[in-house]
C-alpha cells in the first residue's frame, strides 16, 4: 500500500505471541506501522518465516532500533 506513512516498530520479546503480533501488524499496513524486527535476548529469539526479519538486539536496544 502506498501513500500512507508507516512508523517503524520493533516487537520486544519473542515466542509465539511476538510472532503473531508482528504478523497481525504487517497484515494491516493501513494502521500505519511496519515491523522491522524483534528485540530481546538471543535465547528468546525465534526465526520464523511469518515473523519480522531479524533480531535487532537486546531489550535495551529497542528505542535505538526504531529511532
């Protein structure tokens, strides 16, 4: 969808809930958000074809990741 500005968003956490949240947000671009990845400890990260592209860092990196 073009013409709608999208704010960059990082999902903080991992697991099934984080993947589902990212999927839901990305399926509705009209809401104005784009998930760019996830922040959390490496042990919590799950790579999933349906989820955001990658781990962006730890919890402390969340603000920098979307800034």
